C-alpha cells in the first residue's frame, strides 16, 4: 500500500476533468470495459500530449471522491482507470478506498513524477523526458509503457527496461500523430527484441473515448 507523501495534496475532493465508461484502448488491459477517471492538473508538459486541456486543474470542479465512486458503480464493469493529467499530484488514498468499497480493481496511468499513494491494483508507468520519474516505480510497476516519437526513443526505452523488475510487462506505443512513420520501426524493433510488446491506441481506431 502506498503511503501519504507531503508533496501530494491529501483531499477528499479532487479536480475532475471528466469521467466516462468505455474500453481500455492501450496496454495489458486493451479491449476491456473500464470506467475512466481523468483528474485535472499536470506539470510534466509533454509537447505531444493529446489532453493538454487537462493541465490546468483550476479550470475544473472539485468533486468528492464518494460521488466519483458512486457514479462509477452505475456501470457493470468493476475495472477503473485513474488517469490525467498526472493523477499522482494528489494523494489518492481516499479515492481508492471509495472505489474499493464498490469492488473495483483500480488501475493507474502515471508518468511516475510523483510518489505513489492509495491502494492501487495495477500501475502503468509511462515515464516522460520532461520530468524524471521516481525510482520506486521500477520495483512497483506492473507495466512499462514508452511512447515512441522518434528513433532515439528506443534507446531511451531500454534505459528504463533495464531498471524494471523481471515481471513488469514492457510496451512500446507509437505517438498518434507520427504513427505511420514510427509504427514500422516499432514492428521491426519488437521482432528483434521480443521482450517488448506493441501497444496501440485502439480506442482511436474505434472512434471511442
């Protein structure tokens, strides 16, 4: 269980950009029905981010975690994904407890720039160049997802893979705007380095959230 950290904001009210029921499009749980909770606020600053509107937390209302969990429970899947923004800017203890009370498996997608908090069941660690991750994610993550934007990103991906524990799943994912250019390179790379798998943003192909 992750502990509360003084660098995070402990609150029972979180800035909620959006929450929606859809299919997980990426990584290990690709194709599974899931309820997404997108928290607002991010200072990682990826120039190719496709949800830049999530960066400013002050734009969005703060919603009580019990209300967030109750709304999630209206849908049949008991898989939820906490994402952002960068969700670990906040202490997620209260939100995780509320979701677990409804029987949810809680997955998180994070850059690893902030300490872990809350009772998380699956950690998708997707480090970014713009803000270094914390070392605790090397041992605790279930899934490493590296976004490939150009050819130099393969070496950068390997620099993280070498630090991950042996059971961590390794994914390379093309950045959507350059996918036609980089996907063939990823295919060849995975063929030569089969410890990696390819993650595609299948929700974009399906034209769903």
